C-alpha cells in the first residue's frame, strides 16, 4: 500500500479569504487522517499566505498526525521548522510571485546551502526530502546531499495529461528517476497537480512510495466529500 499525504494549505486559503477562523486547518488535519490519509502536508510560506505560524505549531503538535512541513531555504523558516519539529520536512523552492510551487529545486545552484541545511534536520531526527524535477542528474546530486527522500515534481506530467498532450516522455523521465533513486537508497515521493488519472498512471511505478496531493482532493471534496475522495485515492494506491 502506497502512502497518501493530503496537502491542507487550501483549507487555510479558504479561511483567510474571510479573515476569520473557519474552516480551521487544525480540524482539517485531524479529519483527513480520520478519513484514511497517512499524513498531512502544510507549507509555511515566507509570506504566510495560507498556513500561519500558529497553524503550523498546532498541527505539528497533534498526536497521531504525521506532518510533512514544506519549507524554503530561508534561514528564519529553517530555524522555525527546527523549533516546531514536524515528523517530516520537504525543502521546496519558493518565489514570492508564484501562485504555487512551479518546479523543483535548483540543486546545482543551491548545493552548498542544502549541504548545510539537511544535516540540521537529520540531527533532529526529522525525515528530510527535497522537491526536485524528474532528472537523473538531480537524483545523483540528491545522493551526494545524503537526503532521506526526494519528492518528484509531477506538475509537467499533470499539465500534459490535462491538456491532452503527449505525456509519455515525462512519465518515462519520472520512471527512470524513481528507479535510480530507489537503487541509490533514496525513498521516492510524488506531488503537484495530481488528480485521479495522473495518480493512476504513476501508481504503476512501484518505486514511488508516497503521494502528496492537495488542490484536487480539496476541490473534488466540494462535490463528493473528503471521506469519499480520500477513499478513492487510497484505492488507486493499493
Ligand atoms: N508537494 C509539494 C512539495 C508541493 O509544493 C505541493 C503544492 O503546494 C503539493 C505536493 C501539492 O500540490 P497540489 O496542491 O497541486 O496537489
């Protein structure tokens, strides 16, 4: 059984639209786990546009909820994350103007920075992942960085599938990268833009052990409810 992490940033976005307290991402974290998710993902962005410090602290303190905290390489965010102590960390690129995380990290450019950051999390016994593009070279660099996991950015695959473009080349890239990572002892995750169809395509890649999915799950739940949607994804990942 592959693991499903549900990204609940979108619940905080909805709450913030009114500047009030509802819907509460803390309740969302508890509820998605009750519905069968294996973990929750939250992104504490530098501009705090959705999840805020209070949410992150509270959600990470919930017993029985495994939390994957996405962080940029910003020094204050890293210090904050070390204090909050989530179960898992995923280091992601961040650009203030982007609507969402548009691609994987530039590992070559940020090698020295990451070489200093990763051991801090490892020392704190926090499982650490890098959000990367599906590239053989980036898998090799991830190995040099001695990271526990990589999360492969599936945005390009998802866009190609949604636009009915040829997606085989990108799917093969993800497949080859996953296989190499697995051979090198790096755990493989996938995330970004996933829906039922793309998750089903990727579920054939046995090396992918965890899926982190947000926007589609929350959107689809408006029509069918979180229990049903999470159950459908879990069925695909069997
Ligand atoms: N994984 C990572 C590392 C992400 O940055 C995101 C988007 O915030 C997701 C998964 C979830 O993406 P989506 O909301 O498109 O499913």
